[in-house]
C-alpha cells in the first residue's frame, strides 16, 4: 500500500493515537519486512476503541469481553509505542 494512503489511514480521532501511528509509519515501516507491514495494515483496520487500548497497553473495560489480539499485532503495538517514545 502506498505511503500517502497509509498516512491517511493513520488519521484518528485521538491526536495521541494518530501521532503514535505516524511515528511508526515514518521511522520503522519503510524498513519493516512484508509480514510486519501487513500486520500494520491489519492493525489500522481495528475499531478505534480497540486500537487505542492496544497501543496504550490497556485491557478491555471491566465486564467487557474482547477476542484476544493476535501475537503479531501485540508485538507490533510494542514497536509502535517504542517508535513514538523514541522521539515522536
């Protein structure tokens, strides 16, 4: 997927969430392998509330069940947090 389209898909209602996604897109995505790039694209398909909880390391609200996040997306969420905290 082209960079401009990915940048557009990173736009979110939460400014912090958007900044985290853009930091990863600019700093790590270009060097990522095909599998990691595909995982990032899948992550962008998550509903906003789920993506935010995933990237901020929060669990589901009390009493609300969610299917577990797949391992690739959980690992990628950690990389996105790292890219953001490394300077962005």
